[in-house]
C-alpha cells in the first residue's frame, strides 16, 4: 500500500517551516524557507505554494501519497471555513484570505487552517510534553505570548477562533498599552516585546551607556536574553520581572480551565531555564489549591517544530 503522508506548514513573519509526516505527527522531512511577509499577501501565498511543491516532490521521491495540508498561521482563523478574520500584524493584506480555497485550487488537496498557537498546542498534545493530558494549556513566550488549549482531546477554538488569547488576558487594569490596542494585557509585561520596552525605559532612566553597541530603540528580545545570559544585572532584573508577571498572569487561565498540564515553550524559555523556574514558583504561590492539586508545569519538547507537527496531525485529523 502507498504510504499516506500529510504536509504541515507553519507560517511566521520571517519564514515558512514545512514538513511531511504521518497521521501521528511524526515528521520524515522538514524545510525552512523565507516567508517574504514584508512583500505582502501575494508573496506570502507564493512562498506557501513553493513550500507545498517542495514537499510534494519529496513525497513523490519517497513513493508516498500526500493526502492533505495543514497550516498554522498568525491571526484569527474562522474555524468553519479557514478564512483569516482580522488584519494580522506583519502580514500585510492577510485579512480575508481564503487559505482553504487557495490550497484546493492550486493542489486539489483538502486543507485544515488554524491559528499558529493552536497548531503548536496540538503538536505538543499529540506527541510532545502534553501527551496524555486531560486538560492541557500551552503557552509560548516569544515576541508576544501565544496560547492554546486541548480539553478532553479537542482543541479549544472558541465560537469565532478567538479562544485562549492568553497574552491578552488582563494583567493590570489601566496598565501599559498593548500592541492589540487594549491596555494592561499580560503580553505587555511578560511577552518579549513588553520586556524589551520595559528594558529600554529602565536603560533610559538608569544609565546611558550603549548595550550591544546599539541605541535603546534598536534593542531586541535577543539582545535582552544575551545581556541576561552574560550577567547584566539590569537585563536579568527585567527578565525576572517578566517571568514573575507571566507566573502571576497565568493565574486567570489556570483558574478558568483547571489544567493538569501546562506546557511552556518559546524562544525566551528555551534560552533561559531560570525563566521557567521563576514563573513556576510565582504561579504556585498565586494559584488556588484546588487548581494546583494535579497541576504539572512542563517545558515544551518539540521546540520550534511544534507548529509543523501539529499542522501535520491536524491535516490528518481533518482528512479522517
Ligand atoms: Zn493585548
């Protein structure tokens, strides 16, 4: 019998991660190509098309048959028809894109489209740190904070694809402005960009020497982590505050869904073991005992492949 494979795609602001894998999410081939997001919608669609063609070629060489495509994309995805519902930062013109239709037209293959944080959560649930969880919450700390949840084997999408926006749960009423237009969101305190703006402010008021040879406004989360790892006290203070904010901020999500496993991943967590330790300490101090009884906090195991693995598994589930 011809081997059945699925294509998984994880679209980001700078690259498309793609892979070929089986229904259980195990990957046999992966690739990364530029997403060309700065050039707008048509360029992104071309990048996705090229990634699918490369995966189809690879499947052909293996004598396997591709049965479907899964895509994790930034933004809110309509759970019924796979259309992007709102404008997406860094992906110009993405709002309104009918991705299911696009893959059907180009490749005559069924496609499952979901939010990138949902795809990553599904990847960790299927074969990673969340395997076997009854109620799994996944939180990804990168530039922003992504969230996803699987309850009793079902990915929680919400009525209009907007569930588990953990980064935009309230951390401080009337607090710092957030990228989403609201104020006081957790992401503005514990997300990469939030910690970097905090760092820039403290640098401006505390001292004036340049960090990493850059002006304050040019500093990124990568610079912040690097400064922390080289024992810069201010950078570590900012990062520690961010980790504690995340621990305290997660209290709301934990009280709402009472998870048995919280999977934490993302660039900041991977680079800085202390971050996970501090956030866990804070969380265990804040959360009510009844929500802590069976709670396990674990580091994500699939790293930046979680989205591709989840997209493959979602494609397989969509086909069945
Ligand atoms: Zn927000």
